[in-house]
C-alpha cells in the first residue's frame, strides 16, 4: 500500500512485563490505544534480559512467579499521528523510556492488496 511507503517515524516504548494500567498489562492497553488511533500497526517484543534505569538486571528466573522482563512496543507511522498517540497515552505510563527516530519504509506487501494499494477480491 503506497500510503505506508516513504519517510515515517519509528516510535519505541520501553517498559516491562510488570507495568500495568488499570490492573491490566500496560503493553496490552497500549495496543488497544494503537487500534483506537488507527495507527498503521504495532509490534511488541518481550526480551529475555535487560538492564533498567537503575542498572538492575532483569532476566528470566525459573522459580519466580512474577517475571519482570523488558518489553518494547514498536510503532511506525506518520509523525503527526505518532505525536497525537503519545499525548493520549502519556498518563498511562509511570515508568517508560520513549524514543522517536526517522525511518523509511521502502516496501510494504500484504496479500489482500495489489501493487497500487487497492483491495484485492
């Protein structure tokens, strides 16, 4: 789809698996907001280990009931849409690192769309 091609912004939100919003996992609530704001999409990555803001190592422990593991929510879209989204979610995040960088989408293929971006039958 042509509307996804070209210069875009890459948003990364670094949180962890124990972060919550209204008692639910924060990453799930962020995905709901992505859908509400009609962003192009989002991907959530859960890491095996990482070092947080206070230089503590967070890693998987077999015997631990609550795993505090790093999570990255990654979104690519137009800058204006990303900034509107950030304003809407700001109050949801108590502890987070948020980065925004330039990126270029050079190819976007989807089986339900043809080369011109028209929906296939």
